C-alpha cells in the first residue's frame, strides 16, 4: 500500500547515526521552519491535514518519521531510543537544514520528545506546540517504578518494560485489527477490563465507536507497521526510567512560549500544574478524543495558526 498521491514524497536525511524518512511542504518558505513530531503508534502521515495549512501560512514544514517508524532507521538496541537519541535526531534535522532553531509541534509521544528537546536543547526551540500530552513532571521516583506502584503490572507502560517482547508479538500478529481498533472516536466509556489494554485492543474483533479516518488512510499506518513491526516504537517506552535519570540535572522549567492543545475526551489526564513548569503557556481544549489533529483537523489548524499569528505580533 503506497502513501496517497497528495502526500509529499519523502527524502532521506542522515542524522545522529540514523537515517530519517522526512516529508516536507512549503520548501519555498525556507527560513521559517516548523517541525511536526508524531506519536505512537503513528507516522508522519498523521500530520497530513496540518502540512498544507502551515505551508500556506508561510512555514517550511518538516515532518520526520522518527526512529523506529516507517522507513526511518530502526536500531535494534533498546538504549538507542532514549530521550538523548530522540532529541538528538531533531537537533540533527535542524543542522541538516541549516536552522539555528524552529517551532516544534508534538502529539502524544512526539509531545514527550518535544518537551524533552526543549529541556535538553533550549537554544534550538523557539516555540512549543504540544497536543494531548502535557509536560510530565519529573517526580521523586523513576516513571515506570511510579506507574507500577500506582497503576499495577498490567498498565501498558509497565507491561512494555517488565515483559519485553510479549505485547510486541501480539501487536505484530494483529496489526490491522489493532490499528483499526485504536484509531477511533466517540468510544463509549467503559470500566477498565482485566489484562493489558493494548493486547486486549489488538485481540478485539469488533471495534467500538467510529473510525477517525477512511480505509485508505488507515492502510498507510497498517502498511508501515507491517513493514517495521512494533518493537522499535515500543522501545521508546522502555527508556522512560533511563530518561528520568538523564533529565536529573536539567532545569525543569520551559521558558519558551507554548501552546497546549487538549482533547476534552482524551483519556490522558490534563495537567493541574502546567504553568508551574511552562509559565508562558496558553491552553486550548477541543471537543475530541486522543487523535486530536486527525479527529479535528480544521479546528487544530485554526488553533495553531491563530496562536502562531499572535506570537508573531507580540
């Protein structure tokens, strides 16, 4: 299954010891970069609705498949997916295009990487726009250790770490079913079921709610993960405690202007103290679930473009 004709053709960029598959729009706007970072289990294609709108607004839009995804490199070592490597790839992209800094946009895990990039390489980020995942405070305990105590062994972050390979195999065997069941909206609330959520989702024959995309768009994601398998992307989760240690001595406050976009029906909790760590943040809530930019593309575009226009005036 090939990527639809109206999506840009990729180029391959060598950065930081890997090769990234990169999609671009608005190359004529060189000098005004915006870099979009996808989440899990996604692909650069998840920004298909934003790329033309941002290019039309005067941005050079750069959208990588991050390591472990699509046709980008998929290193075999777990440690190759820690926050140092993931943010290093984005710094490498800036260097490749000759940019001192850029506006970075992240969704889900991409937001985690953008927050981390802004902490580790603050001089390379001029503005932050994150969707779904707010800034995660570095608490007293490493993240997985904390989640294990709080949510138990079956919580998928914990399971990915404590039972390596188990979930990967189930998702690999049920790629279409898992992604079809994952990319839904208006899913009726239900009490948590026993077992591991992502494995349950992969093994469920009948999806709940409504699809957020048509079959041809879904096929892009399915085809990408049938090619790579899920281990590379799940290895991002397997570095959370390592990332916690790597961020120990970093100033935890982000000074850049930031926009946080939440979906009101997103199961990911909103932050209660976001402005303590991101003092220059504006918050917008949209009436949608987790897949914000795909579920509400026009509203997402308008929210981002309005905010960027305000920043450029001030």
